[in-house]
């Protein structure tokens, strides 16, 4: 029996792609291993949104040259977003001559044939610029999936992105927006609920754009309402929401649908209207703040998280202070903070006003320190409150669950509670997690 080692880097879309890749490999008779030395196939599912993950890929794969020398029949492959970039693909082939297999995000379904060719001694490079599909259909609908969790599941509702933010490589690696039909999505979620899954996370680069490319009338809010009625399903989450496309109908869905969790990931990227325009985000600082106010008025206690970039080309100290001020005003529960990383092929990478690295680092430290203090205060406000948890597993102190607002809580209890909804009282809080006791 052949063994495969699969490493996933990047976002939840990549995580779910790896579940599909795993399903395909298991159907071919492979067995998964966590020991790279034991593998007959080493496959890296890659991310290219920032430079650091790419450097890790080159470092890791370079180290596997020795394994290839010891076992010439070992197949080493790189897939995902990195190969979707022509220049990066050329660098992979040049710098990593022991890599046998390179494919992208649009032709995962061809993995069995690509593996056969690689096993015969061919160096296989197959990357499609776009997925081939009919409206509402996608090759991934019929592929086997080996989910990494038996309680919570990722469900793609829309692929690709057509926003073309000036810093972002995703539209070039994931292709244009392409929605699955409501019927296909509901069929998948019904199946998951029947198998005992309690929670689904609906995935898309921009879930708020769902349905715009379909001939039949469909919207994200109507999809949520439809899925909310599925028996056995306890919770619905989604990511990511683009602020520009978030309408009152989605705010109403958050407020009225009992299975839709009170957590909204709403990337702002910058608090400066000037920079938001340069980023091609399609909204202003004032629009974003007004949107947050509407959401909090409709859903009191909702957890709002975000993405933030520092060091974007042309960012002045005033722009950066605008970001800090917005973070204070909104009071995000948490934030993914990033130093701007030039991506070849994007407009911003060509602009001359690149920010020196030392200034970027100084700003990210300030931003992280501010956000950590806000996150800590938000968590401590929960002490003494009662929270519904979905029990997700065990920890060294007992059990761990997650609130509807996506906060992790550790508490004592029997293992039999796994997969159950329980109510706990929060007894202690830190910046990153909570302690509680069962009511």
C-alpha cells in the first residue's frame, strides 16, 4: 500500500481542496502518513497570498532532495496557488529539479491521471488558467471528500474572485467568480447533517457575491434561509464577507436565522479612505463604520473580526494612524494582521512608493499590541456570562468547545459530551481563550 504525505498552506479554501485531494488519494488506495520519510508521494498544497509561505515551500521541498536520492520512485508534487502564477511555476521547475508533479487549483480532478504519468517517469506540469464547467456546475461536486473533522465541515458555495484588489493575487490564481447552484449546496449540506455533522462553514473568497453569476435568482441571504431549515444542523458559519457587497438582507439574515452564528469576519484592510481607494476596495472608512454600526444594532453582542494590512505602498504615518483609530473605534474581537507583501503581477507591486521594511515592522508591532489589548478586554467582558458551546474535542484540562461568537472555551466534563451543545458559565478569560463550567 502506497503512502502519501500532504502539507496544506493558506486559507480555508486550500484546507477544503486538501480534503478533496485526500479523498481522491484514498480512493486510489493510498494511505495517509504524517511521517514524510515513509511517504511514496509528498504533496504540498500551496498559498501565494504572501511571500513567507512561498519561502517555506522552497525550504521544505529543497530538503526532500535527499529522500528522492534514497528512493528514486518517490513522487514529489506542488499544487495549489503557487503554480497558478507563470513566473512562480518557472521558478519551481528551475530551483527544485527533483519535483515530479506540478498542478494548479483548477484541475484537481485530474490527479489520478497526473500521478500515473509521474509514476512512469514523466515530469508532469499541468496548470489550467480557468476551471472548465457549465453554469452552476463544478468538477468538485462529484469528487470524493475526506473531511478532516467529523463534527464541522467546509462547504464551498462560490469559487474565485473578480474584485481585483490592487495588492491581491487571488483573482489570478483562483479565477473569476463562479457560484454553485442552491440545489447542489443544499444537497451537500443535507448529506452532512444526515451523517451527523453539526456545523457547516460556507466558503468563498467573497460569499456576499454568491448567486450574481447564476441565471436563476439566488442570493447569499436566501441561501442562508434555505439551509437554516435543515434538520439536525445546529450551526451555520461563513467566510469571507466583502464589505462592499454586504446588504441589509444579509444583516437581517444574521439577526433572524437561529442557526446562523453571531460572528462576522469583515476584512477592512485599512482605516484610511485614501488607501482603500488605492487598494480598489470599493468603500470608504465612513461606509465601513456605518456598516458595523448597522450590524451591531441588528445583532447585539455579535463578534466582528477583520483583516488588516500595514505598509501598503504609499502608506503615510497619517494613514497608519487612521487604521489605529478605526481599530479603536470598532473594537474588533480579533484581527489577522499582515505586513504588505508585494505579489508579482499585481498593480501595487509595481508602484514606486514601497514602504521600508523597518517601518512596516514598527507599524505591525504597534497594531498587534493595540489589537491584543482590545481582544483581551473583549474576552474579559464575558466573565460571568452564560454561553452556548458546541463541544469540539478534548484538551489537557478536559473538554474544549466554541461559542456561537467563535470563541474557544475550556471546561471540565465527560468525553461523552463531544458533539453536543452545552451551556457554560465563563469563569476566567485571557486574550486567546476562556475557561468555563457547565451549568
